[in-house]
C-alpha cells in the first residue's frame, strides 16, 4: 500500500479535471496536475545532461508563479543516482552541499535550500521498450487533415514512466479516428500515448503527450478483468507539446529520467499530506496546504477488497498545485 500511495502521489491519473482519459481507480498525482496547470512554463524537456542551471530554471519558474505559497515546503523528487549527480555538480563548483533534517532524524541533501527526496518512481526500471508490437490504422470519416500520423506508447508502472515503444504510423485520408493496438504490459498501471503532428518525421522530440489512459479493465466490483491493449485517437484530446517520451541513449543504454519539483504541506514536512476522511481536515479545507487527501468516490458493502479500493481512490484537492517537471534528464556528467 505504501508503494501504491507513493506511485499515485506522483503518477496517478484519474479521469477528472486534468484532461486525460485516466483511471477511475486512481487519483490525480503531481504529474497530471503540473501538465494541466502550465505545460509550456512548468515542463522542461532537456534531452541533455542535467546542469545546475536546469534546476535553477525550474525553481525560478515555479516560485515566481506561486508567490502566494509562502512559508511552505518545496521538495525535489529524484532517483538516488541523480541525487549523487546533483551533489557532485555542486561540489565541482565549490558550493557547500547542505543537508536538512526533518522530524524523526530524517536527513536529506538539498539544492538551493530545497530538500531532495530520493524516489524509485522517477527512473525507468529497464532500458528496453515497455510496449511492443504497436500498430496504427485509420478508420471512419471526418475532417482530420490528411497525412501521416506517428504514435508511441509508454507503460507507466510502479517505477514511473518507462521507455516508449517503437513508433507506428497511419496515413489518414478523410478519417476521423486512428486505432492503436499493442501487446499489453502486465506491469503497467497506466499508459502514456504520444503523437506527432501531421507529416512530422519520426524524431523523438516531435512526439507530444496526447493522453494518459488506464492499463486495466474492471468489473462492477472493481476487480481487474483484462489488460488494456488498444486506444482510439478521435482527435478530441489536446496534445501537451512540452512533454516528450523517455528513451535510451549512449553506449551503456542508460535511461533518461524525470525530476519533480513540488510544493508540500508545511505541517507534514517531507511526507505527503494524505488524510483519511475519518481524521477530518486539520487545515480547515485550505486546498493549497492539503496537497493530497482522501476523497471517497463510492460507498459499498459488497466486498472488503472493493471497499479498500474505494478508499485508495484519492485526488489532489485543488488544481493549483505548484510544481515543475524536468523530463528526459541524463544523469551522467562526463
């Protein structure tokens, strides 16, 4: 349950408020809210090695935008290896690497006074494609511009977003939709679907995030029935042009990863503010201070398993979630 909570607090995507298809058995974590709030200013797509100026830019953009969030706690989410890289970069420029201690003796490295929380949910678990045998085909009729459309699909697992599939393309002629099909990834919790603009080349940086969809189908009791392996692009979704797929690079095939900068509840320090409804709301409903909290979406006495799942369905309480995403980061410093 702890793993599921941490995963969903970052990657969880429900089907409400954020513009993606989503999964009704998840809640909206940091990633979809940040994409919804300011994809052109809050998402930094590097496709390059990390530098301290990249972290500075993320801090500058978000802290200026959210000046009303004063006196609270900002925090970085990075993989342990990326934390080592950032610490090394600070040492190279002769900055003192500070540490910050939270309640209970929990000590973390910092950058620019902001603590860095190690997370295993931001780095792909494998350097191989997470989705295989992707195919695309057009159908129907409508006013979609004629031409070639290219797609990639990436599984989002308990390790975060994984390396995207090989591309698939479809040539549309007066078609209103494009059907995608692939071999299901049993470890997927969601899928990220990417698409190029009409006629664009098969280049990684030209694929924009189109949708985040469920990886599971459920029965009436909330039990998983099948794995999702299809998607219909009906051209009603708005692409997020600042978010491009992760991919592998260099001779060692080291994966690129994602860094999050988020604003957390000041009362809970380094912990996400997850409040079961029976405890009430100690911050009296202030949505900017309760980052994540339980929201009951259904009440049933059918089974214990379904009741548990209904309580796991949480959401971020307010759309004004502060944060930034640095995508496709290379951690090597050579």
